[in-house]
């Protein structure tokens, strides 16, 4: 019987190697990648049945990478395997096109169950968040849209590129503005949101769906 083919995306090599031993007895692990751009390239090249992806990764975080993959590949099953036990991330992942959401501290059998479930065409969310997920979906996501509206279009453009891993000087060149202007927008966002670092700012943006903005034409993925 042909085994389903899986790509694993996680920038922690030790974690990835541990997951390899969980996945391989039942499925074919065709590749391990360590950043979002490499994931997009691997999916295009290898056309797997399932992607298992972390949210927090270099260059492109997992959610942004999946959003780009979904533009040209609707069939591949996507399971987020992450440390974020926050329902807002699960909602955000689902909006990006996830079929499953599993926590890293869950037992290995739960990941295997998620893979089997998504391959059957069903969605899977860890039981640890299921009740919160249903309640959040019922109430809607008004807070997310408030946060989006809070930032200007230029701020969201700057934040999008910073989240891609570009330095302020590179962002300035891509947006045709000065480096000083980029720094101004960065620190203004941090001040307004009461955030102390760029890494925290990016995590906040991913959590609240701020990066899904109308700035797709600013840059092209290499």
C-alpha cells in the first residue's frame, strides 16, 4: 500500500529529528525544511500529501508560508504543530488554510491521529483547545479587525517585510522610503501596542491576523 508523503517544517533540528521517528513508521517523510521559504519551494517541487508546519520559523512564519502555498495548492493537507496553546493562533491558522492544529507538548499519537484525520478529509484540532475554538468561532473575530484597522497601510507594509526577515535598510529600499522612516514606523507601532521588541511585535501581528493586508504587490517571493 502506498504511504502518504509528508513534508515537515520546523527550525529546531532536534525537534524535527524526534518527529521523524514518530512519523516514519506509518508515513513517508520526504523532506525536512527549516524556514517558510524553503517550505514553499519543497511543496512546489515534491507535491506532498501533508505538510506539518510550525508557526514560528525564519524568513516566513508558518502561517504566511501556508497562505502562499494555498494560492496554488488547495489539495495538500496542512497541520500546524506548535507550542502556541492560544486559541487566537488556532483561529488564525484555520484562516490561513489549516486542516489541523496540534500542540508540541501533546502525545505523539495525537499527531498521528491528526494526520490520519486530515487525510480522510476532516479537520482536526487538539482536544485541549476544541471547546475554546468552538466558542471563539461562535462569537466571531471582531477584535482581529479592530487591530488591523489600528495600523496604517504603511505600517502594515513595514511590518509585513520585517516579519519576512528583512532589515530596516532593505525595507526602506523596497518601499522607496528612508531607513529613518522605517525605524519611525517600527517604534511607533511598538509604542502604540506597548511592545518592547520587534520579535514580540511580529508575534503579535501573526496572532491578530494583522499581516493579512492589502500589500501583496510590494514584493515578490524569490
